[in-house]
């Protein structure tokens, strides 16, 4: 099983 | 006020066609350095980052920073009314609720203008760090398009692995399995037909093909595309738009549950 994380989890909110 | 003129209006048409299915709406951020857009798709799995430099336009003026909320489906409808050879000028007053698009035919005998209603869009801005990637691959954009299209007909996800042997795209589905390997190849005379693999360390990541396939709608913008990969990080699929700037797509990898 694979899952998909939100792209925003990889970048900081600026 | 804001005013930006581009002689090669077809570039704007192609850009919006490349984005409109992925992102329904987003802010055009304009400043004296140019025009940029950062937007996520509706499922927040991928991010589009568009940068168009001020000096890439034939004329550019921006007196004040503005965020112009654009519905891309509506912008596409208007840009479809521009001829492929038209010069396009974008114009907006400060704090305007509309963006004016003016199209001029090369012969100057047809001039049209359209006003696009702007939207108010709340969007969080993500900081994307500059970083080194384990593998960077430049390949013909038509080759990338072909690979992701072919694999989409076989499976839902693709394992992309970069090793010193080359870059391999693997998928499987009800039909069976598929593997496509590209090797570093600078034999073709034309640089845009060459494949460059810059490998710092081997890397393998899995992605949803649906999105990689969608990114290839940007193919008409550039003869080459660059894929950047690092373990556990989003892939970057980047198209250089001539001297004007670039469009980058970031897609989160699939990870084992």
C-alpha cells in the first residue's frame, strides 16, 4: 500500500 | 498600474493551456521583477510555480505589487480569442477588479480587447528552497510526454529510478508490466534531442502517473524538460519558457504506508 502526502508538507509556509 | 506586453502572445496561450486543468484558480503576483504564480491542484498533491521575468517581456511596468486572482478556465476562454501571431498586452489599474487583455494582429489591422473579471483568492505561499538534487535529467519534452502517456495506459503509478545505467521508468497494471530506460545520450546533433543525466547518487521514487501526464501539457512550451529527483522529496518537472522564465511542477512522491 502506498499513500500520498500533501505537497505543502514538503515546503514551509512563508 | 500594471502593464505587460509580449509580442509572442502564443506563449501565454500555451502557458494557460498547460495549467488550466491542474489548477482551476490562482493569483498572478505581479511586481517590478515580473509575474509569478504559485498554485496547488485541488487535491494538494502537486504545486505549480510559474515565473516570468520582467525583462522577458517586450514592455513591463508595475507600479505596485498586486495579486490578481485568476480563474484559469475563464482566462483560457479569452486567450482562445487571440491569434497565434498576435501581440498580447495585459493591463490592470491598481486594485482593479478586472484584467484587460489586448490582442494586436501582426498587420495591425485588427485590435481587440477583453476584460477578465478578477477573483479574490486566499492562498498560502510556500517557500521552495533551492537545493541540490540526487539526479537531474534533461530530456526532449516530447520524449517525456511519450513515456508518461505510454505508461499511463499500463499502470497508475511509476517507479522512476536513476542509476549510472540511466533513468528507468517502471509501471505495472492489469495488462502486465512496462519498463522504459533512457541513457545519457549526447549523440544527436541538435541539443534539444539530447538526453543529459547528471547523477550524484542513485535514487528511486514512485509517483502518480496521472499528474506526470498532466504536466506534459506544457510540452509545446519548450523542446526540453528537466526532471530533478531526491529521496523522499517531490519531483520537479521544469520547462524553460525561452528567455521569459519557467514553469515548474512539483509532485509529492508516493510512500509506503
